[in-house]
C-alpha cells in the first residue's frame, strides 16, 4: 500500500535539504539578507521621496529588465557589440539623477507646505499653485521615466526579434503617453492662467 504524501512532508523535505547542506543554507541566507536589505532601502527611499513603494519596485524592475535585455541585445542580437563601460554605467547614473531630481522637487514641496507666513488668501493661493505645479512636475517626471524605460525595453525587444513583447509594451506605452500629454497640457494651462492673472 502506497503512503500518501502530505504537503507538510514537502515543506519538511525542503527545509531539511537547505539546513543539511551548509553551502545551500549559507547562500540562501545571504540571498535572503540581500533581498531584505534592498527592500528596506527602497522603502526608506520611497518615504523620503514621498512616492508609493510600488513606483520604486517598478523603477528597479524596469531598470534591471532594460540592463539585461540591453546586454542580450549586444551579445546575441543582429548587431553584436563589444562591452562598453560608458553604456553600462549610464543606467545607474540616470537612476541616481532621477532620484536626485525627485528629491529636490519633494524638498521644494515640503518647503512650500511648511513656509511660515501670515494668513492671507492671496498668498495661500500662490503657495497652493506652486505646490500643484511642483507636484505636477514630479508626477510628470515619474511617468516620463516609466515611458523612457518602456521605450528602451521596446527597442531591445525589437532588436532581439521578440515581437510579442513589443505588442505588450505598446499596449502599456500608448495610454501612458496620452496621460503624459494630458498632464503637460494641464501644466501649460496652469502656467498660462498664472501669467494672465499677473
């Protein structure tokens, strides 16, 4: 008679395999520690930049996917190229620059929110207009970065001949570009209204 294997037996087998093999146990512990460290960095960063943690995960996922597809494109694509450190380090520098700009914008928003002033309806409306403009810039920058990364991924997929992935990215990029154009028009309208009021 065959013994029925319970799901708990699979879990116990998995745990004992990791614990019994010291190299596997150490490597899985190190990988888990690195993942936990990266998650805590992104959580702290999203709190500092006042953006949703999901955006931080989207940024890193898109950047990693872009780097991997870029390497694959250069190694196995039709136009093979040698390794270029300037191209490789362009992506981390771009991410750091993006984070720096969003940090500056968030600092300006916080500064305008906490700006000491006498209660005055005109000054309040100027402050709220400034905050709205900077928040719009920040949101537009986030959307621009996502569109930039998706466009770069699209180019890599085209060069790798992965047409199905290109269709999926097109399905995502087109609404984002329309939303970005809408925000740009709203931002331009607010600037024009401020100019008219002056």
